[in-house]
């Protein structure tokens, strides 16, 4: 290379490595106090390949001919509840005696498991409409409870098995969350016959329920058949307003009916009006996401910080201490896992941890002021979540390591607890990987039921979001992977540097056209005319939200929004 070309190349390289971090940030980073308590670099540090784990789970679990003790984990339920078709059943936990084709007429299976696994697989690119001759996407229609008149997705297909487990028709989040799962699947398969009608019916139910509730969600559940709020011995669950808001806003973006927007905003106002933290299970982060999104898209002024604090800080009252765990237990960081912060010193659950990433990661598209906080939380959560799996947790921290072969490397323990709530395991030092399965049917469910099929099936959420980079501890998070029903958007990624030194990290880009890379945190283009991977410099504890826009695209502004070729790139831009 001659001197002139060499100098040109070095100049281009210098221009391509642009500083991204707080020094040049146009958007100041907001704190999430609970995240501030987490380590910058969790130890021991290792982020596993969640996408591969997702693919392996689907291939292994959806095998009707699987061999081994307690396998297969799926069967066909021929009862044809709600729709004239068979539906796949999946064990909630390994060897759960309530389940399988030979128990309870094969009808006891949960939407949390089957729909969660269907969505998870779809997120990592598996086509679940045609897999070994079966359409698992169509099968989810059986959870749409028409025979009871509720006409929403529910955790079981019928009331005959409702009292066997879960919270069908009596524990509000169990009745609402399957509808979020459905809408996620609907987003991935918009042309599936019957889905449009089901989606509208659900949205209408939720809209009408919100009108009846009139700002007060302090009930244990809602009877969507009688359209009446109900109270029982279970905690009131005002955070269900977040689930209503998420579904209604998704329906608005899909169908364009303004009443769904009005319903979403009404539900959010009801959520925001609570004087104490109403977090119950896993719906609160969806409220934070909808808050950030409608603030950006609809010029609203909801208190996203309040919803995030409620999500993380463990100050829930009725469901005491529910939130995000923080701690280093005997040299192992478990920070970032989601569950009870107080039960036996802390009890994090795999499904709750996976599912929190679904709304919290794409939130950053709409409010990049949380880029560093969410990036730090995700590093901790991604690191700690491997400890749910027996192949990654040291044997001395597991309740049943000798039985781990039954998991085939794809099924995790249900939870991680500081002090086991089983007397026979209370000498195991923290953290303890275990599950509640044996407590569900005392004396009958075997020890293997501590392995959670339902939680493990949601791994595709992490698998679709998380990509490692050439620097350990710096993740490339896909902001569009779970940003369902978003407006037209360009590929967008969150990167966070947990180190106290600047780092130059390789950004992996989609193959194809030339792109310019715009960072919404700094408000600058950090590279031009890029066709493959490139290097990004991240400042100490700095973050970047990189949007890959067409090279040389036309930049315009509309209020606080910056657009490239009429597609919003930055919702909090400062016009140049």
C-alpha cells in the first residue's frame, strides 16, 4: 500500500472509531437505584449462547419420540376444547403427576408453557406453523376460552382442570398474561387464520373491562364472562393495568382504532395513580415500556421512572418484596434475577427473568436515557441466568445434581434461592438451584419436578435479544427483537460498557446495503457507509443505542423526533 492510500485508510479508520459515552451524550442517563446496587462486572462472568440454547430446547422438547425417563415432555390433547382441533400439551415441570396423556384426560397443560415455548422458538427464527407436520401456532387458539364465555386467552383450555394448578379464573395475572403471549405470537404470524378476530375480541374485552374498572384495578381478578371485578383470598393485582395497557396499545398499533389507544392510556393512568407499589408477578415492566413508548409516540407525560422503580426495587406490599434481586452469595453474583427479594433471603425465577427482558430492552428505543441502566441490568441478568441450568451451576449448589441428566441440557431449575425452603436441602450453601414442583403435589411429584419446563421454554426471549461481542461483558442487544407492533424502524442495538476504561468493541451488523450508524445517546453519527461489522468506542461505563440507517438518507425533524427517509430514528433528538 503506497503512503497516500495508507494515510487515507488510517484516516478512515480513525473516523470510523467514534467515541460513544456520557461525555458527548445529548441525553443524560437516568438511574435505576436498584440497578446501581448491582456489580458493574458480575462474577464469575460468563454469558452463555442463549440462541443456541433456544434452538436446542425446541428441537429436544418438541420431540414426541424422545427417549429417556419422564420423556417425552409433550403430548397431544384430543379434547378439542374451544376449537375443533387437537392441541399440544407440555409438562409444566418434569414428571408432574397431574399432567401427560394419561392424567386428567390429557387436558391439564398451561399456556405459560406451550405458548411461551411457541413464542420463544419463533423469536429465534423457527417456523412453528409447519414443524414435522404440525402447526403449533394454530394450536394456541384452544386457549381462547369461548366455551366459558370469557373470550380471552387463559392459562388452561377449560375449567375442568382449573383447580389442579395455576390461577385459571381466580388469579388475575394468570388470566391476562396469556393474552400478551398471544399478541407476541400474533405479531410473528399475522396471517394465521382466525388470529385477527381473536386479537380484536381480546382487545374489546380489555377495553370494556377498563371502562368498568374506571381507574381502580385493586381486585384479585376480573370475570371477563360476567364483566365484573372480583376479590378473593389472593392479593389484589393493580399491576394488571400494565397488561391491559400493553395489549390495548398493541391492538391500537395493529388495527388503528382510537378506542384502543384511549383504553391503553386509561389503564396506564390507573396504574400510575397507585400510592404504593402494586407489583405482583411480571406485568409491571410492560407498564414501563408502554409508558416510555406513548410518551415518545403520543406526546404523553407518564412517569416511566416510577414504573421502573416499582419493577426493580422490591417494595411491593401484598406480594411482599417482589422485584429484582441483588446480591453476591458465596462469590456468585445473582443480581438481575427476578422474583422475591425476601423469601428465604431471596428467590429468583427463570421465567420471570427471561420475560422481564421482553419489555425492558425495547423500552430503550423510546427513551434512551435508560440505556446504561438497562444495559447494566441485562449484563447481570444474562450472567446470572446460566446458574438456573444444572450444567452451569456447581453441583454443591444444586438440590438434585445427580438427577440432572433428565434435563438433556435444555431444562433448568425453576429458581435460585438463598436458603432452600426444603428442610432436606437446608444445609446447601447459597445460591441454591431448586424448584417448587414437589410442593405442588406433596408426596407424589418426584424430585425431578424441580426442573422447570415452563420457564425454560421462554429462553427464546434472551436468545433473540442477546449477542455477545469480541469483548467479554459487552453485549449487543437487539432492540427490535421484542418490540412488537412497532412502527417502521431500522435495526437498532444497545451496547453498554461495564468497564472503568474506554473500550473499542466490534459491532456486528446485518449484511446488505451500506448504512450510516447513528447513536441516539450521543446524538451523533458514529460511522458512515458501513457494509459490515465496524468498531465503536464506548466510554467508561458508557452506553450507545446504535441505529443502522440507509447511507446518505434524508434527515428531517418533526418536533423532538429525528427521521431518516421518513422513519423515526431518534425520539429525543436535538435538531442540528
